[in-house]
């Protein structure tokens, strides 16, 4: 298996632009997470999907952030409009089941908003 | 809110020495995970600990879980340079489903 696949790996955008991050989870995994990593705040959970349904989005910073999972093999995280403080590494992770199993992380998308 | 605290946050140690990283958490849980992250890379799963008293070992690393004390340890034996990385513990509350991460311990092993 190719693991969790994220794209793009790097994104540089201007403040105010829309940014879309993409994730393909491992086949057969039914839980998907989006995390954000910064030096100051560490790894923050943004949203969790189970069987394509958003279960907990309390970590989404504000209305500028939205996430979708239209099917079991694809998820997007969108930021509109983007701001410099959104600059971070965004990780997607997936796992089999809903508990008691490790999550596998993608390579991450490094987002820079200038 | 589930809090996960790791210490130390930074650790510089000599090759050949032993050391322990601690992970404390604030809620009832019998599910704890350790990850490794190299600079600029993703997180790699090291250990999955799913019961009180669980102990897992891989090479020079050994992880344990004490659910009563809400404490996990990651012990490093005879450190080598290749172990230099950031180590995260992540806790999944018994009432939850998401992995809540500590701040990470940045380990540097020097000759």
C-alpha cells in the first residue's frame, strides 16, 4: 500500500487566496483525521471523519476552514480566504476502525501564506 | 479537555547513555501511542500500548503504560545518533476517538 497520500506537498499562496489540500487515505481505513502542526501550538486536531461523516470539527479554527470527505478514498481541507497565520504543516492521517488502532500519517502539506 | 504533557521537551544526550521520556495525561485512557518524527518528515508509529502494564520494545527503545498513574514512559538504552528525532506520545481518551498529542520531545544524540 502506498500509505496516506497528500497533495500538494508544498503550497505558497498570497493572503486572501483560497487553498485546497487533498488527502487519499489508506484503502480500507474508515477513520480520517486532519491535523495542523506549528512550532508554537504543536499538533492540533482539526477535524475527524468516520465512514466519511464529520464527527468532530471543534478543532477547526474558524469559518474560513472547511473539510469534506465525499467518499472513502478522498478528503479535502479548504481555507478561504487564507491568512498568514494559517501557515503550518497540515497532516492527514487515517486508521482502521474507530479506536485502539494506530493512525498512519501522510507526508504533510507545508502551507505558506504570504 | 484532555491534556498530554511530555517531559523533557528537549534532550541532548551522549551516545551510549540511557534516558527516559515521560508522558503524563489528564483523563482515563488505556490507549496510548508513541510516534517518531524526523525533521521535515511525517510521523511514524513506534508503539501502540492498549492496557495497563503494557510494555513494548523495539531495538533500543522500550515503552510502557501505567493507566492508574496516567503515565507512559519511553526508555532509551545505549543511545545512538540514529535515534535523534522528535518523539511524540498521543493519548486517546476512553470516551473519545481522536489522538491527542503531546508537544513532543526533541532528542539529540551526540558522540
